[in-house]
């Protein structure tokens, strides 16, 4: 069925021929953001990890870190990981260092908990000290992980993933635990206002580390590598600025296996990447509850283009830990297609997490199949935690243009607040969604969705009924 123009307000009908806010954003704001994102470059100096004692099949994180320290001390360059498999614990990047994995090189990360010291990080939007991410940096500038090699987190149901699913294994029985111990305790500490320096996790709490997570860094390049089997989220920059993620393959079917999750970051480009994940492909975040509101650093000014999304809970997602808000997202020329992809564009939060989410621009996205909806907005995500919550989120100024899909349950699905109309100015233009079971599903108080030249064709079995 073709959605008629009567869903457009009269003022919008009068200005169809005028330059829309979306057109202006693409022509003016987009190039301004793009110009601000500049990948770092590095001196032409190489530091081979073998020269610092690294040997294949032997834990060599001390040698890799020594090479990084030497590279940094001499003003920067490339730390070279040659072809072969290199076993490693936590790696700490320093300023002006490119960790370069040659083609055929694999860094296989250890599951020895002693290889991951406690560092300042964020876990699902909550500030804490926990196991070091497998590759970590804190307050550094001009850092990179590049090359055609592989970062293998080594996670499986026999080690890291058992922490989430509380599976019985013989791995680290005295020190590991289920995250069902650490996660609710961290939430409790957050609600109590416990200082971050006293939120000490690690052994006995079951909180899995990220694969790559720079913290408070500037000028970051992640290019060419393949990331697989992460214990938790794959790439998680926190409080970072000027990030380029290019030609990266994110492959992880484990629990919370998000691909790329920039959190409270500014000026981010994600392009030419492939995602096949056990959770959201891209999930933009800005902190949870009071940790977000007290620091109040939003995520903003991001571009996602020319990416392919397969399995995942969502293709491009904002939330759910989005308490400091988000603005200015541009998504274009992406393909998404899998019966195991739940949604294409997804916004999720609730009245405990809050957040103002605005100025979302999506165009030229091709969806083959997804389970639920092409656009999903959910303001009551995780309903068990929102009793008496008072930080009501708002979503506004969302523009989808030139999107097509071949199969989904809905074209648009909105779950809004029951008491407030906090979903405003949602526009779809020049879109065709085929084989939908229903055009839209709207619950709660939501302003009318604006459709212009949008066709939603019911699946044959729905037409027959």
C-alpha cells in the first residue's frame, strides 16, 4: 500500500519543493563533520615485535608492549606483528604508535585472567575499574591498529562467554564468576553514588573485557583488521574524539557481541566495514543513568557509510545507554540483509536512562530482510527497570530517505511513552518496503509519522487475509 500524503502536515505539503532540513543537513553539516575527521599518520619507523623477544605460540604481550614503549619513546612509528599466530594478554597502546598486523598475522588473546590488569573503563555505560580491554589506551593521541591481520579474542562457551551465560566449565574456577554477580552490583554502586575509584571489579565478578577500547583518546585509526571472538563488545571507544574505522570486519556470535560501540565520542567515521554479530552491529552510546548525567558528554557528529550488516539485533543503533544524548548521525549507502537481523535503524532508551536523541539522517540504504522493522524507536526499553523513573527521553528530527526493503514485519515500529508525546518529527521519504506484515505499529503517545512517496506492500499472505 502507498502511504498517502495526508499524513503530512499542511505546512509540509506546501514546502515539498523547498529544501528540507534533511537536504540542508546533507549539503552543509555533513561535509563540515567529514572535514573534522582526519586519520592520524605515523613516522616511517618500524619496530618488529620479534626484536623485543616475541615468539610464536608463546605469550608475548610483554614483548609487544615493550615494542610499543620503544616506538613511543622514539617519537612514534609502526609496531609490526609479522605473519603467524602470536599469543598475548593485554596490550596498551601509547601515543604516536600504529600497531600493524601484517597479512597472515593473528594476535590470539589469552584467557588467563592474570593477563588483564585492572584499568579505568566503562561497562554498559557504567564507570568502573575492571579487567583491561585486550587492546587498551588511556589519554593517548595518534594511535592506530591497522593491517590485514586478525585480532582473535579467543572467546568461547568454555571461557569468556561462560561468564555471561553462567555455564559450568573447568576454566579459572576459583576466580571467575557469572556477570550475574558483577552487573547488578555495579548498578547498585551507580545508584548509591559510589565513587568510581571504589568500583573495583575483576576476579570474582564475571565482567568480560572488550576486545579494543581506547579511553579518553584523540586521533584514532582502526583499519583493515578482522576482529573475531571478542569476550564482550568488539570496538568500544569511550570519551574519544576524531575516530576513523575503515575496512574492518567484525565477526562475533557471542553474547553482547556488538561490533562498534562509540560511547560519548565526537567526530567518528565508520566506513566500508562488515558486521556479523551476536548483538547490535553499530551501537552508539553516551553513558547510563547518573554516570551519564553527571559527566554529560554526549555522542555526536558521526558518519556511517558503505557498510554491510548481516546478523545482529540492529544495523545502526542509538542506545540503550544514551543518558547524555546524541545528535548528528549520517548513515548512507549501506546494505543490511539477514533473517537474523532484527532491525535496520534502531533507537532504544527508557525513562531511567533518558537522553535527547536528535538529528538522525539516513539515505540510500538497501535492506534485504530483517525480522521486525526498518525503523524501530523504543522509549520503554527494558521495562523492568523503569518503575518511577523520571528522566524521560526524547527522539526528534529523524529522516529516512531512499530506503528499500524486501521483507520485514513492520515498516515502522514505535513504542513511545504512555504519558508524554516525546517522539517528534519523524520523516520517511521515497521509500519502498515490500512484504511487510503490517505497515506500522505505534503504541504510546507519538506524534504522527510523516510519509512522502512511501510505499509499503503487504506480504501475500497478509493480503489474502
